[in-house]
C-alpha cells in the first residue's frame, strides 16, 4: 500500500463557480497524460458521480467507507477509463459533514488507493466544514474555482482563501482558477486584471467559456475524451501540467 504522490482538493463556497468542472476536467487531462488518477466524490450532492456514472454499480461511496471499519473492498473503484477511476459520492457524506466520527480516516482510505492512483482529486461540499478540515490536512494542492467580473466574486474568493489559509499548512499551495472566461467582455477582462493584481502568481490561466464543457458533461465524459484538441481542453491540459509542477512532478 503506497500513498498517492499528489492529493488535490477542490472547493468553492459560492454556487455556480464551476467546481465540478474544475475537478472532472483536470482529472481527465491527467489521465490523458498517462497519470493514474482517482476522483474521490466527497460532496453530498455527488455531482461528479451523477455526471460520469449512468449505470448501477456495487462500489461503496466515500461516505459509506468512512463510516465503517476499513475493509479490503475499499480498494474497489469505478473504472471510467484506463487511467481514470472514481469512488462515488452520495448523501452519506452529509452524516460525515455533520460531525459523525468516521470509523476509517480519510488518510487511510486514500492510502488504500495508492496502487490505483498516482493522483487523487477530491471534490468537497460547498461549505468549509468538517469535510474540508479532513481533506485540507491531506492536500498537496487546493484548487479554488471562481467566476470573474461578477458582483461579489472577489469578496467571496477572499473569504474562502482566508478560511483555507486558516485550515491548511503554510506550504500548501492554493491555486485560483478563473472559470468560464469570456475574453471579449470588458467586465471579465477587468475581473482577471484585478485577480492578478491582488493574487499574482496564485492565479492560474483562465478556463475559456465553451459550450463544449456542458456538452461533455451531458455526454458523461471529460473534455479530454469529448473534444481533446479544442482550446478549452488544452486549457485543462495546461492546468494539469501546472498542478504536477507545483510539487516538482512530471507527467
């Protein structure tokens, strides 16, 4: 049993920031690079699971695994493709989020995935509660998706970053990911400029607006599978490489 070389945690307290997209598509890009990647759906809404899984399966959810003693079946995952797998989510994470003490630690659950995954990508609830505290302690990198140019976007981001910095080690990088960027719109351009002025190198290259993102989700696949040669897919490819570089890793 080995620990994955990289644990990535995605979070956003503001609805509509693109958190699900910001987790699914870097994971797909990593898998396309040949990096064994496991998505861990720790959000009670289970949006990643509902997006990518459309058949019944016997695989236990993240919440179910945490609320009982560790078992050999905890190595089981849903294979989405050669280098991409998923541990599904469901409403049992509400029990964990409400403070129910897990029988199995998240660290042990992730370590048990070591043979499946060089990278684990964790989607978290839309509030910084108990699950965030559990995941933040294990994170090698935190991704915070945000919209730009809208009312309250920068204030919401500042609040989230403040809470993230209180809950993580100083050495844990937090990457701000502008989503759904429309380059030709002045408000959006001003929003990016303000992000860069305030946060500098912590701001990743923006993910451009594209109808292909929703089309890929509707098809139940990642952009790396749906439209790999498009500009928006390349943006997620670049993000995947940047994530690996944060910890000195190479694809």
